[in-house]
C-alpha cells in the first residue's frame, strides 16, 4: 500500500487517466473528488462489495426456471 500525505486541493494521479483530489479535510473526514474516464467504474468500497455479492448470488441461481408441467406437448411424428 502506498501511503501519501496530501492537503486540500492537492491531487494524486493513478495511471494516465484517474485523478484523485483532496477537496476538504474537516476533523476526521476527508472529502475527495475523482476524475476518471466514463469507462472506469468508481464505487465506494461498501457499494462495490454489495454489488459483487449480489452478482455472485445471481450467478448461483438458475437464470431460467422452467415449469415442465406447463409446457405444451410437442407433436410426435408417426409413420404409416
């Protein structure tokens, strides 16, 4: 883990396209702003974890529930 000290209005750059700026420090809270391309998703950690868990849960259930009793019987071919 890289640990940095920043003051209000100072930034760090991640890669070529992501800029994290300290907007305000008030007591034990820090407000930050993140500038990133639209194709880069940015989530708070708790939101990311909830989305990840929901995706795992959804993938573990069958996407299609088929009720075999409600399907119509297909015609069978007969030879004469």
